[in-house]
C-alpha cells in the first residue's frame, strides 16, 4: 500500500475522534516524516510511541490527543499487530515476575537515578496518584494521599506497618512522623533503598532490599502503594497470601493500585519495552479472584481522575528542571518521558485507566467498616 493510501487510512481513523493530520487544534498531529503512517499501521502503539521519540510527529497537547483517541475507542478500530499477539501469547504461558526477573524489571525503571525523581516528584517523593481533594499543588495532594491511607487503616501510635513496595519511603516517613507508627518498607530497587534510608534516618523505619514473597513476621497493618502493577497476574494470589500471612487477625490491608476496567494478560508493547518491563495493570476481576477465601472487601474507592492532575504536575516539574537533567539523560529520554507522562495523563482523563484504594480485612470487621474520604 502506498503512502497516500496509508495516510488516508490513518486520517480516517483519527477523524473519528476529531483528530486531524496537520490540523490547527492543539490535539492534532503535526507529521514530519511520511513514513509515520506505515509505522503506526504496522506497529500499533509501539510504532506510535517510537515515532514520537524519533521526532516523526509532534502534538501541542499529547494528553488531550490520547484522551480523545481512547474516548473514541480508536484502539478497537486499529488491528492488533503481530507483535501484540506474540506478547499476549507469551504472557499467558510465562511468569515474568518470578523473584529474579521481578527485581531486574523494577531496577530498569526505578534505578535510573534518584536525581530525576527528586526533581520530578513532590517533596516527599511519592511516585503514585495524589489525592487532590482540598489540594491545589502536588505536595499537598501527595500529603493528602498519605494521610488518607493512614486514616483508612485506622493507624494508631506504636502500631507496626509493613509497606510492600515502599519506593523512596514516602509513606513510611509520613506514618512515622505524623502517626507515631513503626514501619518496615521493602523494595527490590537498590537506589530506592539507598535514598529511603537517608530520608527516614532517625525514625522508627526499617527499609529493606527484599522481595515481598520473603517477608516474615506479622504486622498490625499492611499497605501496598503502586506495587500491584508490578506483581503480574500469575502472582496475584501469592501477593494476597503474603499480605494475609503478614497481617494480624484484626488488622487491615490497604491496596493502592492503578487498574483497568477489563482483564489483560500483557501490557501495552511501548510501555513494556521502554518504561515498565513486564508490568500489568490488574482488573477488579483478577484481584477479586486472587483474594477469594483470603480477604473480606471492606471498602473500594476509585479516584483515578486525580491521576490526570498528578501526572501533569509531575511533567511540569520534569520539564522545568530539564536543563539540570539533560546532560545526563539526553534529548531522546526527554521525548520518551514527555510522551510517557502526558499520554498516561490522557489515559486517566479518558477514564481508560483507574486508580483504586481497596481496604481488606481477614474476617470482616465486627460492626462493619466506616468509609474514609
């Protein structure tokens, strides 16, 4: 098929979402390389992302472009490429989140330099969705989220909490400072451990380089923020069993995770290749099946729309501090992370991605659980 025919096909698909080639709207695509059309038709979302990295197209508002494309269900119009079929097939027969692989997967994203995350994130370095109720900046939204978690588990002074996937220790530090808790945080990323220990120095916080499957002992509560996305659907049951094993009989487990409205067994090819290898957003069906006969659902809170604001704020920080990062990371990295942050914001704006906080107990709280917002 010649370039003009491919261009007509791509233009027709985009027009369903009021997106136009070289149009005047801020969400329209400005094409710089005519090979763009073949690349997108043959490689799908991988070709779309890579061609942006290579400078083949630009868009004033990538987030709005992605939002409109998803709201118009354009992914149902475009065919799944052979690469997508292959990755979906392999995901069904392979476990990409066994212990050794899980550590390597996380390190590819989280061990690329603490300076990047210090300049991009809020002052507490929370790399997850903020809670923007009564907040007008990223620092406040993230503190609101951390406080919300503490209130949802009814955290009391002196209680011991396990933080599965603790990142740079944002929750551990907050819970220790504000609520007088003792926290054990675990992560498989070396750079996170190094900085988290520095940030939590002098507090009753222990940061471990440890896989969640290896944790021993019992805790008053368990929290896991932005970790389930890296567990893999084959390991959800083990993940729930581990949380239950570590949780005292009357304790609460708070799971904070991104999610999808439908079940998948493989991630988007672009995300899998460049950002979060072998990650997967769970569905409620997958999580619900994994927790059967282990936990009682006490509360489910969806505030996925808040991730749009969070990601835009992170991008502003990243963009404003790029001069300090450019010598180390280079311009290709800038286009990759701009595309990643803004396209993900658009996906949450479109309500294609969700953000759930799920409160679980072992046998159900006597008298019921009072929802906290």
